[in-house]
C-alpha cells in the first residue's frame, strides 16, 4: 500500500460518510442500533477489551491523554481513542502514543465497502468499531475510550467499562443535546453503567446531583473528584488542567481498587510526560517562544472563558487569530474576548466553517481592532509579520483552526 492509496481511502471515507466534525448535525446519527450491528458483524471486539470511558463537555481529551500517559509509565500497553484529529486521521486511534497503522486503516476501509446493506454507519460509528478492532488485534492491556458527543446515544456507549468519568458539563451542542445544563447533564450521565464507578469532575451542585442520582439508580459508586486535594502538575499547561488532574487521580484510585498496579512514580512521571508519551497537542500548546505563540482548541463558551482568562493574565500585547464553526453563538464569544489584543478572523476550511463576513456586524459592535482573512494561514502570516518578540500570538476558537495552523506550520518549526 502506498501513501497515495491510503490518502485516497481516507478521502473516500470522508466523502462516503459525512461526519459531524465537518458537516454538522445532518451527519449525526444518535442511537446504538448501528454500532450494535457493526460490532456484531466484526465479532464484538469491544468485549475483549478492558475499557475506561471518559465523557464531558471540556477536558475529556486532556484527561484521557493524561491517564494514558500514566498507564504507559506503569508499564501497560494502552490504547487511546480520541476525536477529532488535528492533522491526520490516524491520530484518533493510538497505542502507547503511536498513531494507528495506516495499512490497518486502509484495509479496514476496504471492509466498509463490503458491509451488509442493513448497516449504514456514520463516520464516527465506523471509526469507533475500527478502534475496537485495532485495540483487540493488538491486545492492549487497557483501552481508554473518549465519548464523541453527549453520552447516552454516543456510539462508544456500547462498551462495558471498568470505570467511567464525566469531566464536566457545560453548554455545547445544544441543537443536539438540549438547551439547559440539566438536559445536557442527563445525556452525559447516560454513560453510567450498573455497578461501575463513576467519577464526576464538575463543581456545579446541580450537575453533581444529576450524575449522583443516575449513579444511585445504577448502583454505581459515585466519586466527586473536586474534593481531591493534590499538588501534582502536568506538562499540559493551562490553568484548567488542575481540574482534569483531579479527575485522572480519582480514576487511578478506582483502578487501584481493581488490583491494577500503578505506582506514585508512574503517576507523577506520567502526568509530566503527556506530550512525549501520547503525542497530545492542541491544549495550551506552546508552538514557539519567539514570539510566544500559543494554540488552544477550546471552542465553547466555558472553554473559551478559561482560555481567554489565562490570556488576560499574560502581560503582553496579543495578536489573536480566531475562527468558528456554524453552530457557535458568536455573540457570547464577543463578551469574552481577551484585552490588550488585535484580532485576525478567518473561516476554518471545512463545510461547517463560518465566514467572518457573517458576523462582522458583531465585530464592529465589539469595538475591537480586527481584520478578516481568507484562511487561517493568511491570518497567521499577517500576525507573525506584525508581532514583535515582546508580544504574543494566540490561535484558537475551533479544533479546525488549530489543526489547519499546525498542519501548515508544525513541520516548518521542527
């Protein structure tokens, strides 16, 4: 198989199977019927795995990568299923930090073409069974599975995990999950399984109560990680990571109760070596020091609030590159924009990307200094030209803005 054949297969997959990340709600297929049929067709590989299930609005990617890093340091072969990818599809499925083998992906896509007609999977459903099959074939010790969207109806919810975690619940994807925190919390709590410990990382008492009540109905032990004091830190920077660290430590405590050996040294080293062990980038990622250039994939109101608050704590003039997708409430973002900044707006180059011309009236009302660009790269090159070494650049607003930026510039920077 050549790289061209692999790329053709991936392109075919994206064309054949609209996916939520690029196409939005029309590509979203709620419910477990398809994934149940798919898993049965492939011999239920998920039943051969020891899974850990991680959901939540923000922080599930960081938490799953931190836990993977710790388990690797403890000597376990660890599968990790995350979404979306930033640069290459194979980032979604990793074992011990190594992206899924391209040949496996190519061959698995050929199997998709031979599926029975009564199975019409979505892109995410197909990717999920691909991860299960890869992890089962490679005989991983543990498979950390990140929820795609919501929880109750998410295709990952077919697994029977050792433990589950919900990092937090915020307003996001309201067009699918519900308009209130209560409704969204109910959907996220759908991953709670009978007699399976559930860790809750949210500080909101209303959210805790919803998760606690569902846990009680399922006879699932409820653990509130916000009560966990710790001084441990991670190489994943961002003030918000402290909350995720507590979720990870609570998961580790529950795993230890299942006689899984994880030393304090593995915990400490694992938390400090996430980038190196798992290849995770995108959360408060320092792309360069001169000028200081930070990317962050935070994209909903709560995520951007954390990120912009941290930006405000840095005493430098800022060049801020932002782009959004169609379902984001941009008026809410305008109220959060960092101070002491000039702004560069661009459309992420996906179907769901929103052109800044659509919301320029909001930019004018915000009384900020801004320019509009045709692409993320054009915006970055303009910011780089204007930015001095005493100033800084920030890139964010969407996974796709960060992915586009890294795809164009990561190799150049190495």
